[in-house]
């Protein structure tokens, strides 16, 4: 065969092979499907659970619900024929709403609609908004709220800027059942703070202000470490291993570290603040090991204890009052071995843990490191800062 004609045949075959494929139904039509029956509803927070019986037809593929939320847009949710219920969510009121149910067959044909009316229960967003409290905190304002449904929400925290305008200063996403956040860095002068809650369906709360509208931040400063010492009680761990030093735990140099011995966890160390102070928070700094954080012997969980009078050299635990349990979390939530830029930034500024505002003044603090990111039996924190106000 002539080579020229052979090339044309091959080219024609390629062009035909590359022609656009048509998306077709899974199977041919067996006729328009029947409607769902025996429909019941169960109201839930911000929505409804709709149960039903699917049509008795072998080609039913799914049941589709079509509804409209507050954004005015039409939304669709689908359940396979293996299920007998649909969950509709996203409402931020308790008014009557409607969803249309369609049975869908394998030929992508829809049944006639079945209209279902319902009234959702109070939304998670609404319930959270009612629990928000904003009070004076050291250097700013403290925000507290409850989320009994553990619904995923976004919290925005606002404060007045230098010209009196409200600006979003911090945003977090959470689904914890209760949470606390603080805005800091403000002088003890009257200022307006506020919060806004948003859900994953485009709903937002009104701006929530404190009951007194304006609040005055409490005075806060970083306590001077020149007055501090690591006490070395009898049952404390030694942090003098592998180039570590006890004094490095409070030397304000994040390039140095204290290092406990193998099999030393839980590893306590005790700090004499050198003054009685009403503490607002502590900040734990990790050692940068192998050019990263959240690894090896860096603290993962630890417990903070306090004592208001000079403790016994024996380290008798009956003299110490437990203040809080702490866990260092990655902001990104990434798995072990993965560290994002966001995680690194958080580690560089330190992992902060706040004391209750009702905490009485203390002079002696004891920190017990219980576990590490690398699962090691030793630990190597880089530094610990203490914030608050002198009570002397």
C-alpha cells in the first residue's frame, strides 16, 4: 500500500479516537420512577432528618433533596438507595421550611417531587452566640463560649484600632465543646472588643459585645527572669544532660535548652519567680531540633503546679496545687512528621497557656513534662516565659 495513503488512514483513525465522548446514563430507562413514601421528619439543630421508603423499583439509584438556605441559593443533598434518610442542615432560624424529594433512577430520570415541610430546632450557631462572654483579661480581653453540639464554626475576634474602628484581630476554627481565646497587647485603657460566629453554611451571628460595651484590659508584663532561679528540689529531674543546663530553661535564649536523662519522664522542674505575682499565662518554647519543631524530645503534654510559700527541699507533692494540664497542638493539625509554615510560626512565638483569672498570686511554679512529640523517655524544652503582674 502506498505510504501516503497509509498515513491518511492512521491519521483518520486517531482523529476518530479523539472525538468527544458523550456522557450517558448508567443504564437505559425503565420508565419514570415512582415517588418516595412513608415520609417522616425529625427536627435537629439547624435542620431536619427526613426518613422515607424508596419506590419498589430495581433501577432506583438515589434520593435527592432540593432546598433553599438563607443565602437564597438552591442546595442539593443526595442519599444512595442503600439509605432511607436525608440530612438537611444550614438553617439559622426556627421558621417553617420546605424540601422537595426526588427519587432518581439509573437513567438519571427523576420522580415527581414530594414536598416536605419542617421547622428546624435552634441552630448550633445561635446557641453558641448566646453563651459568649467577653471580660477583661491581662493585656486585653478574654472570650469564652460553649458549643454543646461540637459544631464546626469560625470565630472572629475584634478590637478597636488606633482610630476607634473595629477590626478583626484573630480568626480561629473550632468544634470543641467549650473554648477560650484572648486578645492581648493592649494598654489598661477602656476599649471595645467583640466577636462574630460563622458556620459552614454561610450564616453569621450579629456582632457580640461585652455587657458593659467598653472594658479595660488588666495590666500585664513579662516577669523579669533575672529574679528567677531553677530550684532543684530532691525529686526534680536534672536537665543537665547532652549539653543541657537547668538554668537554660529560663535564660531567654531559645537556642539553648534543658535536657533530661533517659527514662526521666515524667520530668518535673521548679522555678522560684523571685517575687509573688498574679500570673496570667506561661509560654513554653520548643527546642529547634534537626531544623524543625514538634519532634524528638520536645514537650507534648505537661502539668503546671503552684505553691504560695517556700516548698520543702524534698519536693513533697502535698504542698503543691495542680493548676492546669497543657497540651501543645499544631495549628495545622497535620500528622506526626509533617510541619507546616503555620506550625513553625506558632512554635517560634511560643505555645501559650493561660491561668484562670481567679488564680491567686504565686511565687513558686512547678512544671512536670509528661510526654514528648517523639515518644522519647527524655525531654528538652528550650525556655519558659511567665506573664502577669507583681503582687508585691
